[in-house]
C-alpha cells in the first residue's frame, strides 16, 4: 500500500440510510433556525463589512446546516470568496489594522453565528449540553466509525454522563461556516478526534465519509498465518490491511489515502488477541460443529438463536455482518479474520 497524504478513514459506515439522515438533518436545521441566535447575530452585522457573506449565509442557511456532504463542498468557493470580500471591507474601514486583529474580528462573528463551542449558548453547551447529547443519542453510534476500536456510548445519569466527541470532517478552523452542519458532525472517540488526527484538508473526493461509506468493500484485515503455525508452532503474526479483490478503484484510493491518519495498523497491533481468539474458535468450531450447535438449540417453540447468523456471532463472540459492525468494538477485525479462516454463514 503506497504511503499517501494523511486523511480520515471510515472503518465502518454509520448505519442510517441517507433518507433517514436527511430527516435528522432537517430537524437539526429547524432547531437552529428557530431557537439559536443565528438570526440575531446576522441582524446585528448585516449592514457592516461582513454583509456580502451574511446575506449569502441567510439565503443558503438550510443548505449550510442540513446539506449533504457534496452540497457543503460545492458551496466552499462562494463562501470563501465572500469571506475574502468581507475581510477586505473591514480593512478598508479600519486603516492600519494588523492582520491578526482582522482574523479576531472575523472569527468572533462567524463562530457566534455557527456556534459549536464558542460560548455558553453554543451547540455543545446550551441547555446543559442537552443538544449535543440529544444528537449523539439520536444517532445511537456505540463504536467510533473511524477506528471501530473505542466505544462511543451516550448516557446521562445522576452519577455521570458521556457521549462521543463530534469530529468536524471539514475542519472547523478552515471551514467555520460548517461548524454546526449536521453532515459535518461525526460522532467519534477521543483518540481519533483529538489524539491522532492531523490537520489535512479533507474532501469526499479524496477521503471516506462515515455517513456515506466505510472501508468494508475496499480493505480487509488479514493475519497471513495458518491455524497450524499459530496454534501448533506458536508463531507470532501481525495484522495487515489488504485490498479486496474486485474493489472499486476509487474506493480503494480514498481508503488507502486515509488509513495512516488514524494509525489503524499500529493501533490494531495492540489488539491481536481479538484475532487470536477468532483463530482458536475457527479451529475448535468446525463447520459441522457450528451447524450442530445451532441446530441443536433451534427449539421449535423458543429457539435460542434467531438465525444462523445470530448463532455464528454468538460462538465467535462478535458481530460478523456489515449491518452489525457499529454495535461492538473490533467487529470489523473479527469479521475479517473469521472470513480469512472460512468462518461464514454460507459455509455452515
């Protein structure tokens, strides 16, 4: 795999249809249109040097807040041009001003409009943080879509609270006007959002977006070891990400251009025990044994397993279908290693 520019990889796709996500995005927009201070801030500055930008923002507010990723990216040139014009207007009105003060002036206004965490009335802080918790709870993503190695559960109880962080796919500092855009808020773990993420400018043309796709069809984990070498000869192994045969070339390119950013290979070497367990179970549970166990508990009135998939996942200790990957950490790894050792429902 070639080393390419660092970016983001969506290990797993966020498990909602685009139609459902669009519905959630509309609810997100309606709240901000009705309840936030966007209108007031725009009114306060509409006759000032930022007028070109604010007029454009107000006319296109629904697209900015609720637009799909491709819609957001299509708006960047116009928004950036209005920003350049607004800053120049401010310089013309304030001769001799230094550039740092121009930036401060602009950021103070733009981040009070698209108020993610700017002050006490922001998305992450307003109403005792219920807005951010509400969105996290609605999305109901229990593992980080970028790494699938950390839980991102949401709870708010008397003894404590927790929610995923929201990563800005299009960086907030570079694209401040998308700071509260629904499709730009990716529920993720602290490690991916704050520890290993770089500052590369991202795009759906060059990187995977978790609301749209994951790397499931492009790359798979492999141990590249036989069960005999591992179990009998006690050989060590490393985990590898291998391109799937017949994968879409564009999908592969956007995946491989992203993998290094979250240090997936390096991080997963610390979790080879998950792969080890699957190898052991694949050796212990032959196809015949698996079928016998599933059939043996397929009681007529009250079967233990709801389906062969359910039985196989129970025996392997993790979810093995693409639809369930978001539910448990390291499910993508477990699924791929099981596949490597021919543990699949269609083989039972």
